[in-house]
C-alpha cells in the first residue's frame, strides 16, 4: 500500500478578499487571525444547501499561507499508517498482530503508538478503505489522520444550560461510524509572488450544509477557528461572538 493522494468532497468555498504585502520584518512568521463577520444564508429552494460564511483577517510575517489541492505528499499527506513491530500494515481484520504498534509516516519515520493491539470497531476516524499496492484489491487499514493535511480548522459549539458543548458534525448524519464531513479544510496559496514577505488580508470561508437549521435551530452558538501555515506553524485560536442563526441571517 502507498500513501496515495485522496480526493475530498468540498463543502467549502474560500475567497481571498484582499491582501497587502510589505517588507516589515517585525511581523511574526507565525500567522495571526482576528474575527471579522459571520453570515447565514438560507437556501431559496429545498434542493440547495444553506450556507454560513465566515470572514477572518490574517497576517503572516513571511506569507507562507495556503495549500494547493494536489499537495498531498509529506508533510501534508492525509494519514499515517499503523504498523506492528514486524512493520506489517494493520487492517481491521489483521490476525497475529505483534505489538507494540507504531505510527509510520511516509517519510520513513515511525514512533510508538500503543503497547497493545487496541484496534477499535470500524469508524471513519481510525480506518480508511484503500487499495493494496498497485492492485485494485480493497482493504480496511488502521490509520492515524494527519492534521497537517488541512490548514483551516473550525469547531462549532452550542449553548445548553449556560454551558457550551462541541458539535461533532461527522456524526450528525452518521452517528454509528462518524463518516460525515466536518468543516476543517484548505485554503489555497495566498502568496502568488512566492516570495518571503508580510502578507495580510481577509479570508471569506463559506460552509454549506442541510443541517444548520436542524442542529442550531434557535439556539446560541459560537465558532472556534485557527489556521496553519506551510511550515506548520499554528495561529492563535479565536472565538466568534455568541449568535443565533436569526441574528446573522442575510438575504
């Protein structure tokens, strides 16, 4: 089996509204973001999905922001393999697994994952159905997803009895296996000049779903957001104000 490129369904539209570049050497190379706005648009038909559009401000000292869709080699690969001490790739049905288990990365490095064979039941967080080597034979491999495959991360929190609880979108429409789609994704390269310079601007990030009204209803909710740059530096985590869908609805 190889670390192959994986095609994702996209529920996100990201637009670069405005950027500016400068030679200010005092700006950190770790990206920084601030909240700008959040808008809800209800579909005019029963066939289209509703949308939430988030706008954030960003600044980065060397402008290394964004990943192309086809960048799926290390360190932006989608997942790491779980192997045993004999370096066998582990599947959901593997017999005679020899612990300890290791995380194996496509650059050849590996590190301890577990001292025992602790494979869970099938779910889409811990397993991927893929082909073996160059054949068309499918199998279900035990994996660890690679967070660095994405560069923008969104968490939803809904208020209940004055406490905020996270919404697990992957299980909204697939409670048993968690095979739904969350709103973590990629935005494309922003530094079109491909030079090291301060880059700042706004990102407009549109999330589309049939589930916004069903899950959020008239409840109070908020988002947490952070981004990563190409060097895998993580920005600050920001929180939106508390909203209801009605308060942020636009035509």
